[in-house]
């Protein structure tokens, strides 16, 4: 065995001992970037699931009020008929929603710059909310969160996004989804624009 080792070491030129092969830096960078990308995707998925996914509550039994409080509300609306379409998506067109005898409550007026180049256009928006329960106290308590959510939504829109009729319908659906997310239940049925000025 010793003779074998001396033959192998004699085959190498002097001053060069056996060195382990170096791993490529490029290979390390690729592995690091792949891990970073996977962690980013995992973080985005968790954020989407825990922050943006709506809170679903079990449907009330037939004849029960859709409110979540233990006390029956004297002005609680009758549950929607069984023939109403079940919501399959997070954002529904308001024309597809069943008509209700819900409460209509005003929201505070909001003025925001649109995200057009130069930032010279702004949108002044007044809204009223149709809800399936009296949420006036919840709107007052959550007013700061509601205003922030609507301002952040509108600030990401351009004039082209909100100028067409389809854009306005989509905006109504997005505002309703944000409000339902803040209120923690599917309480908002429709959004009505009372003022819509773009300058």
C-alpha cells in the first residue's frame, strides 16, 4: 500500500499536492437563487392565503337570518331564495347578485390621484353600500381601515381602468370584496356610486 501511495505522489509534479476539486461559483449562485425564489413563492402564497382570501362563514339554515349575532335583529332581511346562484368566485358582477331588502349606508367621500403618467388626474368618489345587515356601527369603527383599503385600491387604477362602464362595474365588485374582507363576512351586497368625478 505504501508503495502505491508513493507512486501516485511521484506522478504529480512537485509543489502540487492533491487538492479537492473546487465547486463552481456559478453552481452555488444558481442553487442560492433557486432557494430564494422558492422561499419568495412560499411567502407570497402564505400572504395570499392568510391576508387576501375571504373569510367564509357557513350558510344560514333556511328561514334563519344571515346575521352572525346571537340576538335576532328586528329589521333583519329574509334569507335569499334557494334558487339564487351560489357564489363561485371571489368577485361577482353585481347584476348577478340577488335583490335584497338590505340596508343602504353611505361611505365617506374619497379623493385620490390615479396612477396615470404624471399623476395629474384624480378621482373623487362617493359611494353607498347595500348590506344584508345593519353594519353602520362597524363602518364607523372600521372607517380608517375602509378608507385606507379603498384609497389603496383606487391609487393603483389608471384613467383607462375606471373610465369604461365595465371598469366601473369591476371597481364596484373590487370595493365590495375589500369591504367584506375588512368586515369579516359577506355582508356587503352591492356598491352604488353617488359621485364619480375624474379630472
